[in-house]
């Protein structure tokens, strides 16, 4: 018995050694798939991803071009809007590709700390507002004037809105003045957060399908507006400086010129990725095409970006100069 | 989960006090009823007066000053010595270590498209380590679990979570075991360290996330430190306990042979306490795992991130698959470390290794190295995406199943949610949040005094003062409402199931493994089924809290019921009492101490879960903490919410602990 056991063990030791020798003989295929040329020149490229699909579309298009045509080591980091700015100083984040306003963050990180820089507009124009589904605009035409909202408050009551009308917001990290607006315009409404963009879209979709009332925060560029043309509720018009104090806002949102913010270290590093970011420029329609592929058609963000780049090589070439 | 192992059980109620105990109980009951009555009257009269509301976007002066504190930290980050060198050094060190480990095991190591060691190599290394430490059965479990991470499509996240967990556990052991030894040796150290450990275990994990971000900024280092803080107390306490329980006779004998204290420690105490210390390591690993998932909120790498993303986009399918991976990891770690401790005990008793073990280890080690080499050269052995994808279909199936369930039982789930919300939650919330603050403070202090005496009343006064000071009175009242409702429901469940388990051995053998499994699961995972059924509401947070706190409370009540002397139960049955009378008049009253202890544990578990439920519509303090991450101008408010959560936790803990001690004394 003992000899049997030791024989088995010796045999298995032999097999182990043999397999080791055999594996040394085969060629590997990992080296063949290593990164393309230009890798040394570009190095690491960290793009922050904020939680809305339009942003994801822009980021993945830029990242795809950087990875395939510039040989960069692209890493995408899922971060909330404001948290991403902290990453500029620590080197975690190189670029925020779509910034909505945030004058306070610009003041802190660009003016005061100098860890970030403005890399210019990305070509998209951002509009935030309060919207209702199209059926409500037909049935209650005067609901599009904010002064009539209080008379419709009962329509929007839900179990989480504490007896008041519900104003549905999206991701709590989105740029929003809604809490202050509801308080300062004396509206009998409570802000309830759906939690995310998909939840918000789902809510509007079922509100239109089932003809249930819904008043909510929404924005352009957003591919959903081509599926369900939500109708905007007009708040007091925006004037310069009316949103300077976030607690005292009582006016509508401005039209945001969306821009790109980069880390100072990244801008000064001479990386070709920085030149790409500085030159990156496309329209709301372009972004909606890619965003729809990701959200509606369920495509992987990388694949959607790859497809768009393939169909629009001329525009990409203009960025690469 | 970890708290249960460490609280000393309340002494059993003596046999003959049933008739005598009724008097104080009746008086307590009457007093509580009188307080409740006065409260309702006060609410009716003064509803809406002085309720201290605070708009979501508004901040108090104190909260603004916390914002300024954060700005000061940010500005001083590169200039202040302590921040730059000490904390910055720790941060850079931890970040570098975790990045290196990730590049080795889980993330593509540029320019390689795959990690240095691919999935096959990692699998082989895990299998070999498990075989060396814990035996064949555990090896099979580990191999299957690790494969499942790859098949579910969360390979890199799973390995990242293991890296963060074990980095934290490493430092926990480095700090905790010596600290436990020091505690076992010196009473002075014990008296100093115990309250600190108490606070660390009472503090819901959410509350120290934001302060850590102040010091370490977001990323892997903050995740590791948060996990370290949460997971340290178990190993310290259990090590101290294990060393203290080494038989005094053995210690005497060793001392009398002339050993020094150091020799005593090394040759006798540590080996004999080895089994207990390994139990402590097991508890620490489980605590670290559950915290590491929450650390996704500070951008810590790991499985927590896909769960948070999926929860926030209401993608139940993905949340379920990622949650499943976490549960598999929890079971794998728990069983493996338990098996390791049993093997350590067996080897210690046997005194020698099994004969061929060393040779087997060498042979399998060579095989493992071969696997590592394969995974470095061939893509199929390195890239987990080439394996069949079970995660995608599973996520889709779960999403469809959930949609079907919510559509079909729309009426039932909505009905339950609305019944609980309009029937229990809203009235109690109105009572707490719409009454003047001075009325609620007076009522809470009176209740604290009646239940526990002047000490908890004093502590409650301080805690309520803190809550008022940080300016989050309304949010705290909403959280307190959810906590109380959830605890009441947990206690109902605990009594129902605990009595059943306590009275019937079969029920106990059937249910206990389920309860044990329930306690292994990290709390984050409970959010998934709750969200799927009830949508993003406060009720969801309550359901998740019930699922999380239920097992511990049920087990405590079951143990309490079983602890009631069978002779007494026999006597009562023989005297002609019905089953219901035996339960309500004999077993439950005599297990009162266990009931109150269950309430204490239930309250703390529920509080920490209700706070986490802020992520899925629970609102109030938990939500305020999370919004501190999301919006820069709300950071001070989030920090204040963390402080309020701690105050609430301490207040509830002290009241119920003193109430439990009182019950035990009777």
C-alpha cells in the first residue's frame, strides 16, 4: 500500500514536471495582442465617466480614438460630477469631457488651486428644465406656465411626496436647482429623486404610455426626446447672475455651453491625448446617435463608439489634425 | 454580525421571580403608556410648531463651517505636513500597493491586454493556498467559487474586492493581534481600548466615509482604511478573550516551571488560543468583506461598484448577478477560514503532519506554477471574457422575472407598501417630525429614564443635543421613525420564529443554517430584492433592514426561549396551561432579558441598514450622507449627517443596553 501511494505520487510529480516542460515549448499569443505603436508617446489616459448616457457616448468616442489611433492606455473611471474634480489634483482623472456650468468648482479648482484647466467647449449645448409628457400638454395647455403649477399640484401627489405634488428629479448628483426653486417660487411640490437617468426615462415613458401625470427634470442633449417629445414648463426666464447663490435661485436654467475640463498636469504633459481632447468637437445630434445605440439598442459603449468612428472618420481626422 | 459575538450575554432570569417581576413591569408599562398619551396630546395641540425643518438644498451655519473645514483641508493638502507627509504618505503607499496587486491579478497591465497573472494562474494559486491551509473540501469550494466569478462576468471586480479586503485584513491583524495581546495582559489597556472599540462597532459604517475622504481623498486608500476601521474590533476582542480563557491551571504550571512572560505567551497561550484567534480572524474577514462593498461609495475598487451603479439605475438583473458574486465570495471566505481553523486545531492535537502531505504540496505547487505560466502566455488562460458568459443571461432572466413579479403582484406589493407606509410609517413619522422638538426631546428622555434609569437618560440628552446642534433634526426624526418601525417588525418576526425555534428542535435544525447564511451575506446585497419588489421608497429601506437584522434577533430570542428551564415549562404544562399560555405567561417573560438584548442588537443592525437604504429611496440621514459625495456644497451637510447617525446609534444602544441589564437584574 505504501509503495502504491508513493508510486502514484512519484508518477504525478513526473507528470507535473513534464507539463511544465511542455508549456515552455509552446509559443504564447499574448505578446501578439499587446498595444499598438505610439504607446510610449501617449501613456496613461484617465477619462472620468459621469452617470448619464450622453456623457458616456462622448467619453467612449474620445477614448476609442485615443486607444486605437494614438495607442494610449485608456482607463474609464465612473465618478459623480463633483467627485471627479477632486481627482484632477491627485492624478486619478485627466479629463472631464462634458462639464455643465459648475462655476463654483471652476472657481475652486481652476482659479484657486490651479489643478484643472478649461479646454474649451465640446460643441454641445445643454438645456435643463421641467417637463411634462405630451399628453398632459394637450389636455392641460396652461400647465406649461409655472404660475399655474400650484393649481395642478393634486395631480402629482404620490406616496413619497408627503401630500404635495411630486417633482421628479434624476440622479441626485446632477446639476439641479430644483429644491431651491420649489422653495423660492412657493410651489406646493416636493422634489423626489428617481435616483438615476434610466429611472427618470422609464418614469416618463410609462407616464406617456399609461397617461399618468408626471412633472419632472429633464435635459437636452438626450436621445429620449426624439422618442417622446416632452413639453417644457416655463419658469421665470433666466437673467445673468440669477443662479449665483444656489439657495436663492428663482429662475429657469441657463443654456449651458458644455465644455471640457482637463487636469493641469495632463495639459502640460505634451501627451497626444491632450491635443485630441482640445480638438474634440461635435453636435447634440452626433451625441444622441451614439447615446441611443448604447441605451436603446443595448450596444456596449465601446462598440457603439467604434461604429460611430467608423461612420464618421472624416470628423475624427479633423480632431487628429 | 460581529457585534453579537462580543457582547456578554445578559444573565438568565432566575426561576422564581415571575410573580414579583410583574409589578415593576406593570409599572413600567403604565408609565410608558402615560408618556405616549401625553405625547399624542402634545402633538395634537402643537402640530407643526417649532419642528426645525431644513430644505434639502439649505445648510445651517454649522454645516457651512464644515464645508469651510473641507475647503481648508483641500487647500492645505500639499502644504500641511501632517496631511501631506503622514496621510499623504499612507494614501500613496496604500494606493501603490493596491494598484500593484491589481496589475498583477485583475486589471490589464499596460501594454499587456490582460493582468500579469491571468485567471487560470490566479485560480491555481488560490486552489494551492487553500489546499495547504484548509484541506481538500475547501479547495473544491474555492475553485468553484473563483470560476463562478469569471463565469458571471465580474472577474476583475471580484479580485479587486478580494485585494481590498485582504489588504485591510492584513493591517487589521498587524494592529489587532498585538493589541488583543496587550489587552489580555493589562487591565489598564483594556479599560482604555474597550470604549474605543465600542464606538467603532456602534458607528454605522456610513458615518465615517466622508471624514475619511477629507483625509485620504477618494480611491483605494480610503476604501482600505474604512474597511480597516470597521473590521478591527472583532479580532482585537476575540484575541483578548481567547488569551484570557486559556486555563489558569496550565498557566500556573508553566509559570511554576520558570517561564518568562514572553515564553509563556509564545509557547503556551498563543498556541492554545489559536483556535479562538482564528475565529477572530474569520469574523474580521467577514466584516472586512461587508465593508469593502460599501467602500464603493468612496470609489473603492471591487464588486460594490457594479452593485451601486445597478441599484441606482434600477437594473435589478445586474444588481442580482453582482450581489450573487458577493454572496458566493462571502460563503467561500467564511467556510474556508472556518475549515482552516478546524484543520489548525486538528494538526495541533495530532502534533504532526500527515505523511505524504509535503510531497503532495510540492507536486501541486509545481502544477500551480505551470498554470501561472500558461496564463502568462496564452490568451485563453488569461482573459476571463473568453469563458462562456453566464452572467449576461442570468441578469436578463432575473430582470424579466422581476418585471413579471412586479407586474403580476403589482397590487400585492404596492398594497403592502402603501399599507405599511400610510398605516405605520407616516403616522409615526408625523408624531416624531411634526411635534415640536422640545416635546420630542422631553418624551425621549422620559422613555430613556423609565426604561433604563438616569444614565441612559443623561446620554440621550447629550446625543439629542448633538443632533440639534448639527441642524438635522427633521432628517434624524425620519431615520428614527424608519428605525423604530423596522425594529418593531423585526421583534415581531423574532418572537414568532424565535419561539418556534426555541420550542421545537426540528424547526431549529431546519432554520438555523438559513439564519447563519443570512448573517454571512454583506448588507448591501439585501437592497436588491427590496428595491426590486417595492421601488425606491422608505419602505424599501425598512424591508432591507428587516432582512439584515432578522437572523441575529431570531437567534437571540430562540436561545433565550431555550434557556428557560424545562422544569418550569413542564410544571406549567402539567398545571393545565395551554400552549399559548405557556408561551405568553412563562417562556416569554422569563426570556425577557434575551428579548431586550435582541431588541438592542436589532436596533443597531436596523439603524445601519436604514441608513444604507438612503441609496434606494430611504431618504433622510442616509441620503444626506450620500448627497455629500454627490454635490460639493452639500459636503458639510453629509458630514453633519454622519455625526447625527452616530449620536442616534449611541442613544438607542445605551437605552436598550441599560434596559437589558435591568431585566437581567430582576
